């Protein structure tokens, strides 16, 4: 069903879930001139904080107040509203069921969730009620909602779902300043796992490197400060080249003796998480580097023996 909104008009927006992503979206949408109707959080104080950060628009509700209002005959959402469910993934199905059970939903509403792993099908109870549903996942790391709102203007958003919901999602992404891409719904878990590897797991990898530097005598601040320029230079390289050409360092050069020294040093400190990560990522670096067959065989043997030692000592 096509929206009756014309090109210049903006949908009223209600955001359920005022965590970092939900609040960042509220701030970004406020800056683009959208009218914020509701902001809902588990605790009312969190909803109020999100509302203030987003210009003080709309009604702030705790989850309990929101559930009570769903049973009211008074419409919660203005006509042609956009509902964004930005709760944790495990909560999205119950929010969809609660919304679908409300007596005051109108046709023409659109509902999106922000999960990267779940498809729009999780909102099926709302689809049954005549609401167009979709998913809108910002592919960006948000640890602070205010900074995150600025990051959204440079982010890529993964969009899928019903036609009207997809159009609405693409429209708000364009207004925020981001870019849209789409994938098949059944591949969303793989897509989200890839995002996890590139950001949260990358953060975990940096934490391993920080622990290794702490064993070298650096303080936490020193270790972070010396690594940050290296990290930035790596991402700068990746911005202009594919991973095979951006790869630098020991595995790129095939330095067998250095790899032996690395393994011995990590083992001597009993840093077995670091050793397993070193082996796993080293193997992949070898694939990118493509050393000679002889060099690869030497390095493979070193890595295999290191992994056996790491697992035996756990």
C-alpha cells in the first residue's frame, strides 16, 4: 500500500527502546525535522533523557506506562506514523506482539526494527494487522548516542522488508545523510556476524593486544595511545586497497624466524587467548600473503604446534 505522504512531508516517529541506537536515531531524526511522537524505554528516566537529547520532543514513557496506554482506546500513534523498535533483539518479538494486540492501531502505520540479525518477519504480528514492516540496521558502532547521531550521517544502513516499509526506511536514511544497501533476508545472520567480526570482535582483539603490551610494562593509557595511530594507519590502508594489498608485517613478508619468536614470547607469558588468536589470524594472513610453498609449510608447522600447546595448557 502506497503512503499518502507527499515527497516533502515527514512521518511522525515513535521510538521504542531508548538505548544508544534508539537515542542516536532520535537525535538524528530530530535534526532532520521529523516530529518525535513517543520515546519509550524500560525506565522512564531513560526515556526522558533520550527525549531531552533529541530536542525535548514527544512523550516519554516507561515500558510499564507504554503497555498501559496500549490498552487504551485513545490512538497512540498519529496517522502515517513510523514506529522504530530499537530494543535488544530478544525483546523485539514481544514488543511486536504487544503492539499487534493494541486496539488503536491504524492502517498506514509503518514499523521497522533496528536488529542486524533478525529479519522483518519477526514483526509478522504487525503485518497481520495491516502494518507494513521492515528492518533498518545502521552499520556503525555506537557507544555514545550524541556522537553516534553524527556517525549515522556517514553510515551505511541495511534495509529489507515490505515495499512501503523499505521506501520509508530509505527515505529517512537519505534525510539523515546515510546510504542504503540491501541483502536477502535469509542472509541477515551471516551479514550481522560479519559486522560483529569487523567491530565488536575487533575491539576484543585490540584488548588482547593491550594485555600483551601491559606485559611489556606499558600502562593502559600508554598502550592505547601507541596502538591508536597503528590502527588508524591500517584502516587508512583498507580505505584505498583490498585486504591482500593492505596487509603489512611479518606474515606478509614470510618472516619465519620472527613468527617463532612471537610464538615463544606469547607462550612464555601464558597468554593463551592471544596465542590462539595469533594462530587463527596468522593462518588467514598467510592466505592473503601467498608466500612460497616452502615458507608456507614452515609457518604452518609453527602455528600448528603453537595451537596444540595453547590448547593443552588450558
